[in-house]
């Protein structure tokens, strides 16, 4: 049988893929022109929900409620949406091989397809502790979280072990969000991470101390410093405790591990230029092969405002990069061009009653304001990062939409500051001027 051929193929069915599909439709797409291949069993959804609303003890978010593009205020795209638009959505279909030169791909089941233009959007997966040889790390009861099946397994485990003990290994995004969910579900939570404070990729020690204090106030025990050296396992092969390098052993009915992400580069490895652990793209998300684009977590793109090449593993960039790549593809077909991607980095998180947003770059000195007196009941404070006398990044906990917009504006404007003391005293009102 002749191989099926598509004008456009997206490999990966996550956030960037879903937003790219919407942009193809917006720009004008004929039935049968676009196919999406996804290893997941469900149509693209807003992944952030998995570590927040999906794990809520009551009124939990469930599909189809959080299919893209609801996370940015757009319409929901359930599987029927793709059918209506003439898009072939190949779910449960892992792509095992892409041949850039031949413009073909093959699924794990051995079916081959051809394409004219490829967008790779396979995102990242989690780093497993078994990769660094931690004994017992593959025991039952040890959970990681990236896709919906893993979230379902965690929901079932939280129900089965209600009132039990949970250990969260890692103090990054997954660690902070999952510790809160486990606690809200009634488990007795211990967090353990090797660094001196949580969220070390973003937070200053001062910022971290607020979140750690807040979590402790919720009854969460935090063990900072020790490394996880192994797991104790019961006779059935289920985890029963976490072993630490300070000699302590922490009992656990459930373990959740969040020790970082790994970009899924396998399909294009060795075929296009790589950078920063992903693939090097230009300001239109085009790789060194002109008919191959890479978006989302995998793209090492020119971050114009910082004159740097970066990869960003956050949802706002996944959405915007998917859209931008499609706009560039469609413009090129008409012999036109669009402005290069000019991104203001934006990350956020929510846990318990807390909610923060960050814009820009966390380089230079972090100047935290409003921190004194900040507590569970009054948690509005922020941090400006200042380098060479200029604002580089802005963080706000507990902001209103208007206040968060001010943070985006000040991070984009990168104004000069007077003294750090003045900045600290001005707090939010400094950003209000931009
Ligand atoms: P993904 O959304 O991960 O999608 C990749 C897709 O490709 C997946 O469906 C995967 O199954 C599929 N795939 C992989 N390999 C293949 C293959 N060989 N063949 C076919 N399909 C394949 N960011 C924030 O800014 N805020 C948040 O609150 C936030 N919360 C998060 C919560 C969780 C639990 C996780 C895991 C991430 C969170 N992020 C958050 C990060 C954000 O979700 C990611 O940066 C974003 O999803 C990346 O989009 P992507 O399209 O590149 O990859
Ligand atoms: P992360 O990089 O944010 O945090 C990893 C944490 O694990 C760090 O605290 C680090 O010190 C710790 N760590 C590293 N090695 C360890 C080890 N051997 N033992 C114990 N701790 C160790 O990564 P993550 O939290 O796993 O998140 C995975 C991916 O999901 C990332 O791409 C992240 O951006 C994304 N994510 C983002 C959000 C958000 O933006 N709100 C939410 C969830 C997930
Ligand atoms: O936490 C989130 C988030 O940022 C999303 O985009 O959940 C999703 C949707 O808002 C869930 O409806």
C-alpha cells in the first residue's frame, strides 16, 4: 500500500502541538493537509492542570474540560474538533523514526507516512532516579508525572493510601506542586531535596524561605540537604521507605519523584543541529533543515531581549512557539515573512492558596520587597532581579491580573533603578510606572 502523505505533520500531541493546530486552522487549512501523531491516548490538553486541578481532592479537573486552548482563554479542542477541521489526529501512535532527508516517519507499529513540512513537538520526559543507579528506584509505589496516565495512577494511589505517608523527592516545580496536592489529599508529606532551598533554578534563598515556611505551616516536613540513596521495598515489591545519605530512613506509602526533565531529542538526533540539550532553531523555529521546525520544550531559540540562545520548559512558550512556527510556515508559503520571535519569558505556579508569576530573567541581585510580615493570610510580596543597574526579572506572589501585568511590563522595559533600598521601599509601585 502506498504511504500516506501529508503537507504538514506535527509529531507530539501536547501543548505546542495543540496551539499549532489551532493556528493552522486560523491561517487556512484544507482537509487532509495536517496530521498530528501523539503517543498519548487523548487529544492535546493543558499539561499544567495535571499537577494542580487534576489532583484536587474534590471537584477535580477532568477531560474534556482542559483540552487546549482553554488555558489561555481560548476554545476547547476535543477530538471532534480535529475531525471537523479535517486534521488526522493519530492518538496512541508513538513515532519511532523520522528521516529528515526522505521526509518520512514511521510509527512504532511499523506504518510509514510522508510529509513536506515537519514540526517536532515531543517535549520532555522526566529524569528517573534509576538512571543514576539509585537502588530500588523502580519499585511499585514510586511515581513520576508527565502525562495523563501517570496522573491517573497517582489519583488511584492517593485514594488507596489515604491518610498514609508520602515522600516527595525533589524541590523544584513538580516537588512543590505535588507536595501541596498530596497534602490536600490528606497524606502526611515529607519533602526531601539535596539543595539548601527549594526551587533553586528560580528562587533566591529569601523567596524560598517564605514557601518553605508556608509548607511547614501546612504540616509538611522538609528535609534539605540529604541525597536519596535508595528505597526499602516490602515483600510484594512495593516501596516502604526512602533511604537518605545522612543515614535516615523515611517511611513512605507513596513516593513522588520530580528531579528534572529531559528533552525528547531522539527522533531528530544527528539529523539537525543541536544546542542546549534541544535543537537549534532560528527566530521562526526552523532548524538547520529548512522543512523541519521544532517548538516547545525542545527548541533552543534566540531569546532576542537577552541576546542569548535558550530553551524554555514552560507552557506559555510552548503555546507561543507553536503559534509562531505556523505563522512563519504560512507566511513563507506566500513569499512573506513575519517578525522574529521576541519572547518575554513567563513562568508561573500555583499551590494551596498561593500563586506566583515571574517574567524576564533571574540574573543579578534579587531584591525582595514586602516579605516582612508576609504570611499565609497576607502573602503579597515580590522580587526584582537587578543587573548592571537595570531590572532583569520581576516576581510577584499573590498579584491581581493588573499587578501581574505590571510585572510583565517592568521586566520587558528593563528600566534603570536608583538604589536597591529605594527599589525595595517602592515595591509594587515601582512597576506601576511601566
Ligand atoms: P508536551 O506538552 O510535553 O507534549 C509532548 C507530547 O509529545 C506528549 O503528548 C508526548 O506523549 C508526545 N510524544 C513524545 N514523544 C513522542 C513520539 N515519539 N511520538 C509521538 N508522540 C510523542 N509550565 C508552566 O509554565 N506552568 C505550569 O504550571 C506548568 N505545569 C506543569 C505541570 C506538569 C505536570 C508538567 C509535566 C509540566 C508543567 N509545565 C508547566 C511545563 C509545560 O507543561 C511544558 O513546558 C509544556 O507542556 C511543553 O510543551 P510541548 O508541547 O513542548 O511538550
Ligand atoms: P526542576 O528542575 O524544576 O526541579 C528538580 C528538583 O530536583 C530540584 O529541586 C533539584 O535540586 C532536585 N534534584 C535533582 N536531582 C535530584 C536527586 N538526585 N535527588 C533529589 N532531588 C534532586 O524539575 P521538575 O520539578 O522535575 O519539573 C520537570 C519539568 O516539568 C520541568 O521542565 C519543569 O519546568 C516542568 N514543570 C513546570 C511547572 C511550572 O512551570 N509551574 C510545573 C510542573 C512541572
Ligand atoms: O493550571 C492550569 C493551567 O495553567 C492551565 O492552562 O490548568 C490549566 C487549565 O486552566 C485547566 O482548565
